[in-house]
């Protein structure tokens, strides 16, 4: 199964200090070996697990973290329980030193999306990517810490730069159009707020998920060591495996769209709510409208410029007016 995947394209010689904005916004995944090899946290990780644990604690605010913990039966997979009535882990609040000590009876633990400025306030003084400074007001910078966890394939709206600080991680990536072949679960009830693939990558059941073979034919795989980085373009599906006893990942999320632009996920849900119940002929008509107004060019040249609204350049005042109109109508 895994032999069908291709390696992620490698770009050597690019570091956290030298990377360009254009490269950060690549539309294809890129593996950047040695990207953060000079970071002090990576240096500590290359010494030992104890050294990187001490380094984390030296920057830690002391405020309790939210961790997902599970027993040996989960195999480290962050997922649903057997009958999909809940999840196969439970959240706990604990201090970092307690988690690093591996609490008794806990086989797997995982701290996800820990906002760095809040929980590790001095961390960014020594682990920097200067090219991301222009996104400083909007970028979300997080640490992911744990043991051998497995995070199901999911897609994120922002651009993503993932840097392995400690341990090893394997990423399996798929282009956005492989959505159907990955058997994505519910939009509204998922383990970490993102819809995930229901396929167990460790032992895929091809009788239940036969199109997963096609997804794997388009897959790209890379394994990262401390200091390596991966650029994950917006909406690319990625399955993540932490392979070491202690793993630390730092990631940067940012969007290249205006701050006033709402999330496309909101538009998707509203479109589903509005269109899914229509008869086939009306759905086809609305498909044509979406192709014309959203995914096409719009052909607004025949409309006087001052009347174009959403069909012209979308500025903040235009966005504000449309938001107000939508809120007024949705709240009726």
C-alpha cells in the first residue's frame, strides 16, 4: 500500500533565516531538510529527550495544558470510539512536567495546537522565521507535543509550515481533490475540530473503503527528523504519525487573504444548508451560478462600475455591507 506513494519534493539549502515569502506560499508540498537545524530547541533535541524536555520546561509558563490521553487499545490513533458515539481519548488538564513524566496508566498522550505566546512566552525569541513577520498579526504559531500519536488525514484552511523540533514524524499528503477517495467523516463532530478521514492508515479496510487505493496512488510521503520542515499548502490533506517516544512539532498557520474575508468553510456550510434539499434541476442551475460568480470570471464589464458590488473589487466596505445583509437575512 505505502509503495504507491511518491516522496515529497525536496528543496535543500533553505533555512528559517533565508526562506522567501514566495516559497512559504508554495502550492505544492515541499520538504526542507535542515531548515531549523540552528534553533536551540533542535540542538537540545539532538542531545537527548531529557535535554529537550528541560528546554521546553525552561520556556513553559506553568499554566495547565489540555492533553488528549488514551489507553493501549487506541494504538495512539486520535479517533472515534468503536460505535462513533464519542472519541477514543479523554481530555485532561495537566502541567507539562506531569505529561513529560508519562502518567501511570496512560499509554498515549498528545498536546495539540498549544498557542506558543501564551504557554511558551519566550520561545519565539530563539525559534524564528523572519519571512513570516509580515503575518505576525494574524499567524497562529503552535506547539504539538506527545508520544507516538497518529492524527487522521485532515485539511486545514491556512498555509502551514510544520517544523519538527524533536523526534520523528511521518507525513502522508494528498491533493485537495482526493477528498472523495479519503472517506472524510462528519463536518460537525470530529476529534479536533477538523473533518478527518475514517480510513485507518495502519491497516486500511479496502472492502469498506475501496477508493482509498486511488487516493494512495496520488499520495506523497516524507519522514522528518529534528530541524526538518514541511510546507503544507492550504487544503492539502495530511496524515501525521509521531514515531518517537517524545515528539515536538512547531507549526505556523497563516492566510494570504484579507482579514475581512470570512472563512470559506462558512460559505460551504451555508451552501449545503441552502442547496442540498433542492430538486436536481435547481441544483444544476445553482451549480452554473457558482461556476459563473465564484469560480469563473464573472463577466461584470457590462455593469456600471459603481454598481458592481461583489462583482467588482471586494474591499472592506463592500465586505462589511454584505456581512450586514447576510446577518440580517439569516436572523429573520
